[in-house]
């Protein structure tokens, strides 16, 4: 049994959002992704900032559909993709 990788999940999500965008707006989509690395001690603070500050600000942009956070532990700390 294989497990889904962070990149696999990202590709599936991107395809689903493209379909939703096309159905809702009948056109193209811009998809933005941020990648970050945090020390384990500060990882929860980073998630809290995204949820309390960044995502609410993004939701005010016309045409904005969704935002999510992917998180995984790596050797250098905690990696994020949002």
C-alpha cells in the first residue's frame, strides 16, 4: 500500500480547484502557493497566523475560492505548503 505524498496531494488539489473555478467563473484560474519552513517550536504559531491573519485577508479578494495548510515534519523542522 502506498501513501500519498505532499506533492501528489498538491497536484490533485490543483486539478480540483481548476475544475471548480471553471464551473463557477467560466474562465482561467490563478493559483498561488507559499512554502515555508519553521522550527518545531514555532510551527503552531505559523499555522495560527495563517488562520487568523492571512486567510481572512485573502478571503476578501474577489474571486478567492479557498486556502489550506499542508504540514509535515522534515529533518530541518516543519515544512508548510499553503
